[in-house]
C-alpha cells in the first residue's frame, strides 16, 4: 500500500512544463514539453516574441513538444493572424495533434508553414 501511495503522489505532483530557448542558427525559438492549461502563459509569451520579432520568417522548433491543446493551437493561429503581410512562422516538426488541429480549423492560414524535414 505504501508503494501505491508514493506512485500516486508522484503522478499528482507532476506538473507539465514548457521550456523555451532561442535558436542559435536562425531567428526563432526551440520549445520542449507540453502546451496546456499549466503552460499556456509560457506559450503565449513565446508567441508574442514571434509577433514582435524581426525578419520575414520566424522558426519554432517543436520536435520536443509532446502535446498542444486546442486552446494552444488557437493562440498560435491568432498570433499568425497578427503577423504583418509577408511574414510567416515555420513550425519545425510539430506534434501530430497540432498539425491536425491547424489543418481542421485553420486550413487557409498562410502565415504558418509546417516543416517535417
């Protein structure tokens, strides 16, 4: 019984995290973790950097992001819609659920490009 309680305590205490760091090789951010209720503020602040950034293309390295909820996808779409004409963001290897949500709800959003290579 003691082991079960310890495992349960570990699961309850596990708070999702999202880390954000600048890309060294180009204009953009590398993100790792999950985008959900607990990390939405971090995600939205990172997206503000995209909107406020310079250059025509801003890269988001998302290969280490394991999950993005629908509200996080909506925040991404809103940020893309706020980009000035001619600017775009490139999502490098986003999680499959994010690709599906973007394709379903924002199929014509030209300010977002998905790169799987």
